[in-house]
C-alpha cells in the first residue's frame, strides 16, 4: 500500500444551487509534488478550503497518514501540519515580514513577545530553503515575490508537513517562477508533501510528480506526469479538445487613433513614478498588446489614458485631439471605450440591475433621459433587451437581474456588450478574460478580433502570455513603468518575451514622432 | 494658571481614556461612535456607586468600587454594540448613534425613577455624590490632584505596551487590518473584536466617571457628557490611532477645553472681550481644522467598519 | 395549491414586504422593552403607562381635544419627516448624515432670526433656513470630497459648533423675561406660516399650517428624484460604487457635495416649518442638541430608507414621543419614549441580518420543496 500523507476520499460539498465538489478523491503521497488541475470554477478552491478547515464537507472523509481526521477550522489544519499559500496573500501590510510569520504562532515570555528567537529561526529556514527575505522589512514595501516567500516561510515556521500552493505563479515573473519551482523541489526532497493548484500545463509538466484533474466539480482522474502529455491533460481539464488559437487575418493598420507621447503617471504608493515616459501608438485595425507581469505600471498607464488618474507629464492624443486633461466623461463620449481590469470595482455597480448597468455609459444621452432629467425607463429596457440578446448575456431574470447575482462570465459579457455597442474608435481592454472559463474566453477573443476587423484600434493589456501571443498584432512589453521592447508576435518566442518582462533584457524603443 | 493646568490635566485624562478606548475598538476593526453613550452609562454606574457608598467608606475602597462599577457599566453598554456589530453584522455607525441616544435616555429614566422613589416631589435627573467624591482628590497646596490623572497616565503607558509588545496587541491589530489573514492563522477574529469593543467600553465608562467628577460634586444626567465622547474620537484620529500620539493630542484638546472653563482668570483673554461661547466652540473648531489637515494621509485601520464574515474570503 | 405556495413565497421575498415586517418587529420589541423597563421601575402603573404612550392624543375623551392634539403631533411629525428625508437622502449616496441635527439647528436659527430679528415674511425666513442649512451640509460634503474627512466626524463637530453659534445669534432676539426667543405671534405675524384653513380641521389648532403638507410633498419629491431621474441614478451609482461612478465619468466629488447640500436643505426646511408655525420658541443657552435630528435617523431607518416609508415611520415616532408626555409623572418620566426610540434605532441595525436569515430560510424551503417535487415526479 502506498504511503499517503493526505487523502480526501469521496468529498462532496453543496452550496445553494450548485454542487461545488461531487464525490472528489485526492490522494497525496509523502514527499511528492502533486498538481491539482482544473479550470476556474472546477471546484479546486472549494476542495482546498475543505482541507484547510474553512468549510465542512457534506460527504466523504479526510485521512492523514492513514488516520481519519476532521478539520473544523484553520487552526486544526495547522495543528495537523497543513499549511497554505493563498492566491491572495494573507499578509498584514503594515506589519514586518517577521511579524507576519509569527502571527498566530507567537512565542511569549510573561505575555511579552519574544521576537529574537523567532528571527533566528526564520533566518535559518530562509537559509536552508533559499528563501531570501529581510525579516525586518515592512510588507507593503517589498515585491510580490518576497511576499510569497514570506507566506512560504509562514508555513515552514509552523513545521507544516503538507504545503498547499494555490495558483502561486500567477503574480510572478518567469524568473521568479523558476526560483519558486526550485524551492518546491527542494521542499519535496526534504520530505514535505506539496499540493500545487494551477491551470498552467507547462508548470505541471516541469515540476509535478502526479496530477489530479477536476472538471465542473467532478473528479476526472489522476495521472503520472512522466507518462502524460500536455494535450492529454488539457483534454481531461476541459473535456474536449479546444484550440486556444484565434482565427484571424493579418491586420491592415490604418490611421493612428491613439498617440501617447512621453506619458508619466505618479505612483499612489511610493515616490517613484508608476509609469515613466511611455510613448506608443495604436492604429485603426490593429490589436496592440501590452505584455508584462502584473504590477509593472500597466494599471496606472490605463488609469492615465482613461482619466481615472491624472497624468503627471506627457501628452495623449486621440484622433488627433489632445485629451490629456479632458474629463473622463468627455473622453468616453468622444470615441474611447474601456473594459476595466476589475469588473467589480470599476466595471459594474453590483447592486444595480443588469439594465441599469448596461446604460452606465449612456444613461445621459437623449434617448435615455428626457430634457427634464427624467429617465426613459422604457427605452432603457428595450435597449438592454437588445444587447442581452445580441451578446447572449445570460441571467436569472433578464434585464432586472441584480448584477451581483450573475456569473462572472456573464458580468463580463455585459460589460463588453456595453463598451462595444458604444461603437468606439479606440477600445481599451484590460485583462478581459481574467477568471473566465474557456467558452467565455473564446467568445471575448472573437469579439476583440471582430472589433479590429471593423477598423477600430484595440489596446489590450494582458498578463497571460498565451493571450498576448494569440491576439496581438504588435506586442509591447512593459517593465517597471517603461516600455522595454516592441515585437511582432511571429518574431519572438515566449521565452524571449519572458526575459523582457522580467527586466533582464531591454531594447531602446524610440519615441514615436 | 494653576487652575488652568489642573483643568487641562483632568480633561486630558478624560480624553485620553476615552480615545484609547476608541483606539482599541478600531484596531480590532469595530468603529465605535457610541463612546458618548458609553461614557454616560459609565458615569451613571460610578455616580450611583458613590451615592450608595456615601462618605463613610475608606478612600481606597471607594476608589476601587466606584471605578469597578463604572468600568462594568461601560462594558455592559459596549456589549450592545459588540453583539450587534460582530455577530449580526449591523451597521456600526447606526449602532453607535443608537447607543448615544440610549445612554442618555437610560440614564435620565433611571435617575429620575430613583429620585422619584426616594422623594415624590423630586423630578430632577441629578445625582449628588459630593462626599464620596472627595476620596479621589488630594489637595497639594492650591492644586487639586485627582487620582484619575495618574490612572489615565498608567492606562496610556499600558495601552502602548499592550498594543506593541504583546501577543494580544499584535493579534488585535491584525484583526483590524486584515481579518482574513488573522483568521487564516487561527486567530478567532470574533473573539478579538469582542475584546477590542469591551476594552473600549471599560475605558469609555471610566472616562465618563472622570468627566463627571472633574469639577463638580453632583451631576445632572440630562446634560449627558456634552460631546466629550465625540471630542475623544477627534483626539483618536488626530493621534492617528497610536497611543502616545493620542496622549499628546489629548493634552492639546484638554487645554482648549480647560480654557473655556477658566479663561476669565486671564486678563489678556478677558481683554479680548470674546463671548464665552467662542471658548466653548473652540475645541470643536480646532478638531475640525485638525481633521482637515490629517485626514488626507490618515491611516485608519484598514478593515474598520467592515463586518467580518467567515464565508467571504 | 402548489401555485398558491409559490405566490406566497414571492410576497415573502419581496424586499418592501420584508422591510415592513422587520420594522414592525423592531417596533414591537421596542414596546416590549419599554414595558419591561416600566415594570422594573414601578409594576403598578406599567400597563397604564404603556397604553398612554400608545394612545397619545386619544388620551382625551373629547373628539375636539383629541383632534387638536393630533394636529400638534402632526406638526412635530412633519419636522421629523424632513429630518428623516435628510438622513435617507444622504444615505443613498453612501453618506451617514449625522449632521442632520446641526443642520436642523442652523435651520431653526436662520428662520427665527429672519422672522423675528429681521421681520421677514415666512417665505423668506423659510428660504433662509433652507439655504443656511444647505450651506452647512455642503461644508461636510466639501470636506469629505476634497480632504477625505469622514463625514460622521465632521458632522458631529459641526453639530456642536452650530449649536453654540445659533445660541449666540438668537440671543439677540431673546425675550427679556424668559430664556426663550420672542414669540412670532407677537413679534411678526407675517413670519408665521399660513394655515390655509388646515387649522379648522384640527379644532382650530393654529399651529397646523401648510408646513404639514409641504413635508409630505417633500417626501414625494425625494422619492421621484431618487427613482425616476438621471440625477437620482447618478447619486445611487455613486453611493453603491463610487469607483464605477468615477469610471463612467460621473463627477463623484460634485455629487457628494450636492447631496449633502440637499440633505442639509431638507433638514433646514424641517426646522423652518416647525419654528415658523409658532409652536415652540428656541431656548437660548440650551446645552444639548435638539433630539429632532437624531430621531430623524431613527425614522429614516425605521422607514426602511424609503421616502414613503419615512412618512409612516416619522408619524409613529412622533406619536410615541408625544405619547410619553401622558405617562403618570408621579411614577415615570417622559423620557421613557426616548428610551424606546433609542432601542428601536438599535434594533434597526438587525434588519439586514433578519432579511438575510429570512431569505436563507426561504431558499432552504424552496430547495426542499423542489426536491420533494422531483421525488414525486419520479415515483
């Protein structure tokens, strides 16, 4: 019999309306790296939340080292030696690295914190596993990679034996990912069992020993990674063979629709500028893609373009008009559409109905508001119904559904319908497919290409290299607020792009005149 | 001059206690704008105990029992906020407002009922406690030293130590900044928030007691505590939720408040011929101006005011 | 039969219905607590006292007196309604206008000073109340949008500042023998709001003026403004998600200031229609802020933050406040109503949880029924 560190047998978990886990089995051997693969919404997070004691399963059992156990809360998971690096880090931003590591597992003498010994132990651990980080640094001042190391040290400090990594590579540069993989292998070699949750096949192929696959809450199977191929894994994950390659004709760029000259945007946090002296152009009929790791100034760049943040210096021209100091409303009514990065923060008023969200950019137009300032409810309903049908936005009660009650994919479709139907000349889309399932991703990619073919300029910001390679007619790489490379998709490999994204290579990208 | 120092110190003591109470509550993640009501209830608890003890008991016993009574009354009152805000996820501003009204109403109803039961013609809402109150005061020449000045100072130092040097403080802080993080390392966020709210109740109640014993020997409960709970909130914000800064802010605000009591003793202030109302307004005007300057870069606990829901991660 | 069930469920799920139910529950518990307190104080008269509070003007057996005192309750309720509207209007933009009390005070100061001090006719005085209170609200809004000053804190400070300022201002129109301002009826008859015959309906209660009607019109106006207009759409969007409001080009800073100004104007108008009816004079030197504003918070929440709901809630709260004056004063004090109102506000905090609980229960019931239906179908 195999020596399993953790077994989750026949786990079932229901939420009102959905079965998040349906008889799922997961067995992790001691000292192995076990990947858990599945699309968004496949039930990976629910399963891990059960293992970590956040939820109680409705059926099935959990075993550790062959013994049946019950995990009521994270504390008990901890006591059993189970630790987790969450996708969204659980770090107190104004605390130091050391404080975050010891929080919840403090040593005290007479009620007072004893940080000296703790610091010694942390330094030893970081030495042993190659997790270098300054214990006295404050979290809000260190890089995402260092924050992740802090999370890993948190688990090691508690002598955890089973380590769960929830989508750990999403926020890292390719080089940081390499380092993380090395650390994971190192940990497994020291006898720790690792559960690695991801939807990236390449990473599984590189680092994992075995891989279990979930699809729509159901357990599909477990395979040995050395005996499988990415294609096989992909088929298991989505249940059919999908080509993520988007069909598109070569682009035929026309006039310049957006011309940014030497733009800088101040940072909200530090003293350094978040966007430094960026110049770029977008022409009609092309998709220009800004590639880069999350947090390298893309967000601030788009804020500057759309007017959400003031521009510190430089100039923005749209259709030959200077819009640098133009109010947001004016920009949006003179040909700019913006699919925002965070659909819950900016894109939607979640407690508004779907129809009210659909007219969010046009409610003030004469077709929706009469001259006395009253809303024309009938016209709004009609318009919403048309868009819902045309863009296939699904919801429980049609136009009067609260946006909050819709699925992520349909929320995003509603935003895209709203922004595209405005018939913009420049379409800005930031991470438009984040967190969506394969079907929705395909749909959105097709819409973006259709916009390009209709002669619009499309500016796409994406952190996903696959998306960049598939959609872009021109690729710009942004690193620490600067454009450090410009490529055609055929001309560059993913590996090469990775080097630029990580800042280890750069070319002089001249300002456009 | 001595009188000004004396009043400054006693008002600062009130403010420091109550503001520290607010500080503990907010660091745990619960906004407590009901401090005014908690102060009234604390004052009531203390006043009733003093009335009950009279002048006969030894000073140490009086101090101990009266303080205990205030503190317990304050905690009881704060639990109303705690239960609703922590377990039932109620709007904390609404609760605070309710608590302020409730504190005033309960005090008046209770005191009047007691007065009526003692004397059918006594419809006032005043409690006299002159004799017991003297236990708190030691005369040093012309200066009336009040034990509460010392207590406030000790509480200030203790608060600093608790918040920054102990396990409890670190965990409390984490609950107000990032309760999900605290929960993920096994800290019971609900429990810590209860602790924060109850400490604010204890200190708020004590502050109320100090306020009504500051100068007078009887208190008319219809007057409440004249906005001191709100002033304490301003002190807390000015002190940026840090105990030592709160201490300094309390001294500043206490000084301006004291000025309105004793400005007649200063010739140059009298010669300004300002209406006395101006001095009454001064603390509020100053806190408003101060808020304008500190609020832009204000660092309130990140998760304050947001009910913690275990299901939402 | 099955059809009937789903219909019943849909009523139970209706948000307005749930709000009404929870408000009634709050009231009942409030009364219960009031009764318990009365019992503790003196068990002998508790029943009579709680009845007196509930009956209010019905305390009088003659219809003439009862009508007269109903009129008085209505006058006070109309001022309260304006305060409630002020609170709920600000709430739609996500602001907690605890400054309604101060804005009410400023409205009182302005209207009385213009009417008594400057001898202005009622419409000018009422306008002055609206304008000055709007300005005060605007200050909080301005501080919020441009200096990030929490509106609750700034409003609290402004409440006290307003109180002292108004005391100072109105001391210029003080009666020499009492601590009150000169009565309007003798100082400036034109300053009184016109009755338009309304006084006749309420047994010649001369305090019943067009103010009562104005307040109801204001409630309807606020309701339409919020639900039917572009401006209301913007305000609600700003209140629910200010980031999204900014993203789609709404001027959220401007909206916050305008909202607070309108909110202040409503409170100021409330004070205007109250003091210009001549029903009360301002007591100079009062050291606590009039409860009207704070009770407005209670009425707004008890009315489910809905303008029409606020009409009923305001009347109810005023009804029991006035009712408190009829308790047997040899045993109890009138503040027992304040205590009950404070508790009702407190209980309003639980409404959100109550609805959540109810909906969860309904979900579970529906799921069970669906499961049963499925089983039935299979069998």
